[in-house]
């Protein structure tokens, strides 16, 4: 039997909290530390992927008005 360590939503929240932060001006920012190790994915695609994750778990993705 395969054991699931935690629900996917909880895992996404943990990862988003570590790798992204809310930003009132831009909506959110992504930590790009170690970016050179992420070969094969463009920086814009990496940011869009995090935007999708954040939107999926109802975190800020747009600037505050």
C-alpha cells in the first residue's frame, strides 16, 4: 500500500510559503535562489508555474488595489 505523506493542498502551501511571497505591488514574488540549477525551464515559465500553484491554493497573485 502506498502511503501519502500529506494532502496535496497542504504540500503546495508549504512549498509556496518557502519559495514565494505576497507582494502588494506585483502580486507575488518568486525566490530565484539557485535558478541556474533549474535547466530546461525558462524563468518566465517558472514564475507562471508558481502563479498557477498560488492561484490553485487561493494565494495572492495580483497586486493589491
